C-alpha cells in the first residue's frame, strides 16, 4: 500500500507547495485521491512529478468543503475526463466501505467548522488514518477508527487539536498542513513524528 503526498503547505525540492492537502492512496489495484489542495495547476504539476495519471484515478474523496481541499477538483476532473466517482463529506452518516480495506469515517460534525470525513485503511500493521483538517477533532476521528482496529499511523492536518495524550500509542504521526501545534507534537513524540511534504511517497505493508 502506498500513499503519495500530492499537495501540502511544504514541498520537497522540485515540487510545488500550496495551502491545502491532497494524497493518493494506492491499494488493491485501486487509486483513491483524498482532497485536491487549493490549486489544480499545482496539483496536476505534482501529480506529473509523482508519475500519477489523472485518468487512472478511480475515486476522489473530499474531506470537507473548504477551498483548500476542493480548489484543485475542477481542473483535475477535466484531466480525469470525469471518470472518477466523487465521494463528498455528506455521502455517509456512518462509517462506510469505499473499497476493499479502505473506509470513510462517515460525516463527523464539528462545533464551529464544517462536517468532515476521514479515511481509515486496513494494513497488516494496523489502521492508517488520512485526515483533511480534523475540524471535528483528532480525538473524535480516532474514537471512530479504533472500533475497527489498532491505529498505526495518522497523516494530514490536525487544525487546533491540542489533546496530545490521544496520540501517544500511534506509531507514525504525520501532522502537516494546518496543524497549529505541529512543533509541540514533534517535540513530544520525536520518534513517532514524521515530516510530511508534497512529493513524499510512503510505503506500508498491505
């Protein structure tokens, strides 16, 4: 199983950065794009650098309807020739299967922010959680995913989440994008913290 970080506030050399987040999940012959960043130009540029063919993407999952997660969608769909199925945050009210071993948390409510969904992916090491901005709260997202197995990794934006004790048993913490307390997380969990940038390719055992 591979995760390719297509979009993030920070980028590896040769890639474009931008405010937003996007990653490609490759598992069981399925290619699922999670969010699209804020710019289709940067999104498509980074896709090309990562050798991702937009026409080969089966599903697009939108975490929530903020511009920094949907801004690249229209440009992407033109290149994709509208072949991909779009799964919006209000598609499911409960956790639901999107593809084999890949699930949505379903729509989660936040106090002031939008409703938002995250992904959790089953692997041999445990669950990999992909989050957009975590407006409902990382702890709330973790509580949903925990019902389906041990959590091995979490990657994406944590917004203003500061209940850091909730992260202590997670092996890989890839806090990026909009994470307000990124430095505190890095200092508290130096062995578990993973720096995430556009252009990264992460391999996990199926």
